[in-house]
């Protein structure tokens, strides 16, 4: 494989992750210049302990109840999620359909292949648990295959949840 093909693959991966992360992640290093030719993957981090299923504490200390949701703004924020998710029932992409997510058990959308971590999380997606999860998904379900850095702003999380509940209306 030529260096230009490897570079294009890394560039495409970075672009996809940036789309999922909303540009909130740290700038990517020039991996073509700094990565060894044979391997570019970092060693996996040890699995962190997830908050308890009934724990909805956030890293920033905010709660969903502190925010007045704005459905229209939630739709704008959700635009970055549409790379992987839709709100149409039965339509799965890179990620599962998010139709009817509030109140649904994690890892149960028919036709989608979830990570074991998600399937076995025991989570029911309440609005409060979604608020916590959207802040930093890997914290809430370590080992999830969802490549999304999270939404650090509580208002954005509250707005996306309102948009999801509205069914995209």
C-alpha cells in the first residue's frame, strides 16, 4: 500500500470522527508524518468503570432540569449526528435509528449490531441518562463502538434530547 493511500485512509477517518464529534475534539496530529509505517493504532486504554445504571451525574455537574430545551436548536445540533443516525424507525446506518429512543432499553433496535458493552449495559434511555451519555458516551458505556466525543455544552444536550423526543418535528 502506498503512503498516499494510507494518508487518504487516515484523512477520511479523521474527517468522519470530526463529523461525529462536532469539531469539539483536539486537533489531529499529522499522522502521516509522525506514525510508524507498519502500524498507527494506539494501544487500547483500560476499560473505565461506568456510572451505575441509575446514576445520571454529569462531568460538568449540570442536570437536564436546569435547561429550557429549544427543539429548533436541537435540530441544528443533531445535524452532526446525521452522519450516523436518523430518526426514521427501522432505518439503521453506521449507528442505529434513534426513533423512539426515550424510554427504550439500550441495545435493542432490531437489525442493528451493537457492541456487547451497549447490549449488556442495562440502561434504559431516560432523558436524564441521555443527558449524561451525550456529554461523553465512552464514560457512560465504556467499550461502545460509537465514535463520538460528546456534547460538552449542557444546553446542546438538552436541545438534542428535545429534538429526539419531537421525532424531528
